[in-house]
């Protein structure tokens, strides 16, 4: 356990010194601050624009951190030969992978925390100047960001999995593709259901169902609609599957990390 924590904090320190991270953070701040000025262009629902843009920024730039920093963590150690030094000191390969995951998730969470403070501060300023935002809005925003933290568990684990056996560029592409597919699983299931109504498509639908169940269901963790339009949705917001989403995030992350440890343990370097 100590080895995992040590590698995690070393990874975190290396990540926060990355120039790519500062560039991403700059655009994070720019996007969130711009929401305060864009709301003046909205004829109605300026608070919704701020919440929508803010949550989208957190999700998008959290993905970028995982893609452009996470996918290079393991390949960089292998190419620089530092992995030999680490392994020679008694660190097991699965401990190395989990340590990298811990360091990357810490990096992503720190960035999300900074964006959350800025976003809630902008909402508080908007509420104080317009008196159009209720306390309930902040409650749903915190819940939405909490589910975003669970989503990032899956995304970071997937980035670590691909980086354990592939090149950084290919890993980034595959991580982005899985992220997009994960947010389209509801539409994918509707497509499977429609195909199932046709004759002679049983084998095809069975194949699609296997893909469906293997994909991460990130739409289960997307609370943006409820956070932005909670006044209109009413009871639909309260019926959000919090427990199911949390269980899916934890179990899927554990399964992906197991595969990542297995893949890296079989790798020759």
C-alpha cells in the first residue's frame, strides 16, 4: 500500500509540473469566466447558461487531462527506462499501475476542485446581483459535480488501461472514443431494441448487446440536465439513479484497473 501511495504522489507532483496541464488549466479558467459575460447575451435563463457551460467545461477538460497526461504516464516510464529502477526496488507491476492511477486521479480531482470553486463563486456572484438563483441550484450543481468525479474514475482507469499496452497517441484516441460511446449508451440501446424488432437479426442484436454491456454507461453519471433544468423536471430530477450510478462507477473502475494490471504484468520491456 505504501508503494502505491508513494508512486501516486510522485506522479501527482510530476503532473502538476507539466506545461500541458497549465495550458489546459488556462483554458478551463477562460471558459468558466467567459460564462459570466455570455450570460448577458442571453435573453432569458442566464443562470442556466452559466451552469451548462460550467459543467460542460469541467467534464471536457477533465477528459483532456486524462487523455493528454494520463496516456503518457506509463509509456514515458518505459521509454526512459526508469521502470527498471522502480521494479528493482521491489515494487510490483500492479502496484506501479495503481500508483499511476492514484496520481492521475489526484491531478484530475485537484483541477475539478479549482473549477468547482470558480464556478460556484460565479454562481454566487450572479445570485447576489440578480437574485435569480435559489439555494437548490447550488445543491444540484454540487451533486452534478460529485457524479462527475465518479465519471472521471472510469475515464482515468480507461486511460491507464490503454497506456499499459499501447502508444500515447493511440491511447488518447481510444480513450476519447470510449468516452463518447459511454455517453451514447441510451441511444445505442434504443438502436438495439429497434433492430430486435426485425426478423433475422437475433445474432446481430446479441453481438450488439455484448458491446452494450461492455461499454461504460457514463450517461448514468450525467446529472447536467437535472442541475440545469431542475425547476422544470421536478420529480424526474429526484428519480436520478444515484446508487446505481455509484455502484457502476466503482465496479467498472475496479474491473478496468484489474485488466490494466494484468496487461502491464504481461508486457515485455
